[in-house]
C-alpha cells in the first residue's frame, strides 16, 4: 500500500467526535467571529509558549505581517532573514514596503546563522526574522544577543511546542523573541481545518497593537486608531485547535520516535545525511528531512514505490524571480542553494504504523542496494 507524506484522515479518525462536538457548539451558538473559542485558544497557546500574551489571526502569513507592522517596519526599512524557508517569511517583508536582506543558513540545522545576520545589520535594519525550520528552534538567544535591541520576530510556523535549552533553562518556541508567530495550516503539528495563525509576546504594548491591527486598527467598534487589517481567527478554527491541542505533546513525541527509527535505519548509508538536531534543542519534526546527493533520482524511486515525499524548498528565496530586483545572484547564499538541491522530506506523521515506517525504510535502502 502507498505511504502518504501526511495522512490527516488517520488523525481525524481518532479525534473526530471531539472535534465535531467543538465545531457544532460554535454552530449552535451562531458566534463565528472571535469570541470564547478564540480567547480560550489564545490562553492555551500563551501557556504552552510561556508567554504573557497571545493574539489569534487569520493565517501564519498574517501573523508575520501584523508583527512587522507592530514593530513599525515600513517603506525604506530592511529586514534580515533566511532565504531557505517558505515564501511567506520574505513575502510579508515586501508587503509592508521593506527590503528583505537574505543571509545564509547553518548547513546542519538549516536555520539562520546569527553571525551572518549580525554582519548584515545596517542603519536601515528594523527587524530580524529567524525561522525555526522543520520544527527545530533557531539559535534565538544568539540572534537576540547580536541584534542589540533590534526587534526579533521568530517565525515559529513549524515549531509550536518545540523547545531550546538556554542558559540551562528550557525555553519554548516563541518565548524569547520580541514576537513569536505560529501557523495553524492543516499540515502543521497543530493544524486547523483551514488557515489560522497566532502571535505571542511578553510585551503589553505590542499585544495591544496586535489586537488593534487584526481588527482594522480598532479596539472600540467603528473607532479606528490606525489602518489595520481584517485578520481575525475564525471561531470554528479556534474550536478545532482547542480540541486538538491536548494531543500535541503526544503527537510530537511520536514524530521524534519515528525520526529515531529512521536515524537508526539509515545510519550505514553513507549518501544519506539524517537530520541534525542541535544538542540544545528538542525538535518536534514538522518534517523529517534528509540530504542526499542524487536527490531527484531518489525522488523518482520513491514515487515508483508509492512512498510520499516532498522537497522543502527547491529554490531559495533570494533566487526567486519576484525578488530579482534585490540583486542577489547564484552563489550569494551557497549553503541555502546546496540544501535546495539535496533535501528530501519523508513521512514522519504520528499515525504512521510500524509497517509503513518499514516500507519507507525499505524503499530508501533499496535505492542504495541495501
């Protein structure tokens, strides 16, 4: 039988009654915009993230956009980030009128190199956006230290519930940064039944402004302090996420368990580099991403065997056509470019059976004649 990259039906089968009941409560109440489901989810995510405040919004992309606005990034400003991430990270920089400044990644973790970010700071730098790629928190304490007061927006879209030990203390994704942002896209470890996002912070002034920005720049209906956005988290999505949240720790643990099975199974394959987890981190494995020199040939082999897989990401952002005006050329971020040619993500979702894991292992090993 084929093994999909992600099987949301398998997850839904287990929690269907719980989720449907939560959704039907919203339907019966006929209260679809903000309200108790959203405020409940905000309280739960703030507690999970060890932050004082949380603000739900319409998507993970909007979480970045609103955060940039909240720290006053605009036309003529620069924002430093990584080119090896999903498009939204840089797209939101463009959409607030600023210029994305790309710096390269660590080849082992795929996360931004703090030293390169620090070296790229100019008088125009108004924010830095590190990304917690594939479920592993970036070196956020180093980024914050080297930022020297420049706002740091942690793109934690793939890392809700991940943690990093800083000065001997476990810190959660989103906890340390100026603002942390999450995505509830269905494929995330905590995914909704549509789009959704959230921002977390320890700063009351930023919280107040984020609350305004998500509702057209208004706190009191029909009175607007600034021009904001219509970016409210749907009550239905919040209800789904509240129903799913109690399972998150278990699901992330199962992902780590599956990753360990792969790590052991591929240990003798010299051409396969398994994911590196910084010793300071506990990853939630939003993706299990290997590096291989003949990636496209392996892709074709897995497709023929019915094994789900994907490439995150095939073209770094600094080489995307829409950012050509920024002036980056091939070789500007060599580690990001090399990763784009070598990475391949395998199924790691919690509901995988041992037989399915064995099928994935057999397919990968079979490609190498093992």
